[in-house]
C-alpha cells in the first residue's frame, strides 16, 4: 500500500514526468448569490495547462490554481471536488472552470485552443547534486497554512513546523502540521506537501495542497516524496 501511495504522489507532484498541454483561453469570473451565478466579467486572455490528470489554471493577475486529479467522469466534462472548490474540464478541452464555495465565485477559461504540447514521459527526472535553500517568506507561510487548514478536521487547532524553502523549480514545499482529530486529541506532527505559486517576480500568490499525511502509509509516502524534492535532509 505504501508503494502505491508513494507512486501516486510522485506521478502527481513531478509535473515534468507527464505529458503537458498548454491552452490559450479567455478568462472571466462571476459571483454566486442565492445559488445563482451572476453575469460573467469581460473576457481577458489567459492560459490553462493540463498536467497529467490535473489542471493548472492561470489568472490574468499572475496567480494560478491547481486542481486535484480529475477523476469524476460526466457526459460533458471531467471533474474533481476537494470540498472547497469544484474543478471541471470539458471533454473537448475548449473550456475549464472552477467554482469556489467559500469565495462564492465561478471562474471560467473559455474558447481555449492548444498552444503548446510537450511530452517528456520518457525523460528521467534529474535530481540535482545539491539543493538551493532559502528561508520561507511570511507571505508563503500565510498561503501554505491557509491551504493546509482547509484539509484538516479542526483547522483552528493547527500547529505548524515550517522548513526552509527549496528552489526546485516546481514550487514544492514541505513541512509538518499537528492538529486535533475527531476525538479532540492531537495526532502528532504530520508531514504535508504543497505547491506555492509565484508571479514572475518571485512573489507568492497562493498555494495548493498535494498531500497531508493521513494514515501511516500516506504519511510515509508524503515524507519520502518530500525528501526526494530536497526536504527533511
């Protein structure tokens, strides 16, 4: 079981190990009130990227959001739901969307056309002989903690142990979180793995969680994958 979980994490986290497709789209956003979607904003050019079974959607302001694997197959789209956001990719890949339950917005990437395709499936992942490390910034800490708390049963109880940031080109970041379970007891330090999104100037714009170790197998798989990306060494 540990090997299966670790393999799944590696395939999701190592973007350069899968075929990727970049689409040029028109971005727009609408608010949701009383269960109804308002008028979409004026469309602005932006990009969407397919990364294996996940999608990375870029906003015009330079920020981006990364979906969990799209595993729900409907007649018109592939979808995933992380409890906060619902992600969708149309079967013809001409449209992508994200609906956020907390922010009460729906974002759409429409009229998409394939811009670039890169298949590096057979190219081995190269691990550098040394890792460049730096202190994690306050903005990065804020985004990471907010994203991780969204995955916890008791987010208000979360206690974090932060690490250095490894400049590995993927936005990868790993640390530990301790929080209370359903019985009100702390579960102990649990490894998590997240992606921190940055703009072209290197400023943090958001974060998305790849894994928060649950059972012992997932925790070990998360820890091992973090080590492979320069953490906990």
